[in-house]
C-alpha cells in the first residue's frame, strides 16, 4: 500500500512539474541571433525553424503553452524536425533576423507583419517563410496535422482547412 501511495505521489509530482513548465520545454534556448540558429538547425539535421509570436497576457498563447506545448508527443514530434523559439511581440529584448539585421522582438514582429497572437511561422533553412498559422490551434490533433502539412509542403497545393478535411 505504501508503495502504491508513493508511486501516486511520484506520478502527481511529474504531472505537476509538467504543468508548471508552462510549455517552456517545447522551445529551444535562443542565442537571439537567427543566423546562428539556422546554422545550428542545419548542423542538427532539422527541417527548419519555427517562431511562435506571443505576448504576455494573451489567453490563447497561454492556452497553447499549457495544453499543447506541455504534451510529450507534441514536443517530440516538433523538436525532431524544427528548432522552435518564442518571440514576444511587446518585448524590447534584441534579436537578429535571418539576415543579421538587429531588431527588438517588438520591431521584429512588426517587420514580419505579426499583428495577432498567437502566430506560428515556419521557416526553411534559408530563413524563408514557408507557412504562417494565425490563431490558436484547437487541439493536439490539429497541431500535429499542422506540422505534417508544412513538412509535406501541402501549403503549396491547398489551404490548411482543406488539408484537414481531406487528410484527417
């Protein structure tokens, strides 16, 4: 009985640790230099980079962090193919874009026409935008389908909504 109680406490601790993570484990640590990030992504055999544009207090960003980015399956699937970074559209923290030009995260978001949060942008290994998903992903099935949609270049042929209807 003590073993079972201990096991339940341990499991509860892991579940709580995952919740308190607030999805941070989903993201890579950033150098603040996207040219360097591209180099690392290439050396690690990644398919590209994802920038998750968010802002403090955004309920949809928070929901994605808590409900999607904490899931081990999502972390594993996305991190296997992409390096992933958070950009705060209100932040004055400096970042270099894919050409080396300096911005604050706030001005970088504006230069990339990000007006709503969350916005998830997929980039190839040359720093070219592949696909932009604006808004909150509703669930893990949709978010995993989004990765498949980009990796299989379906954005060149049809909308994400059509892809979901036909493929999933």
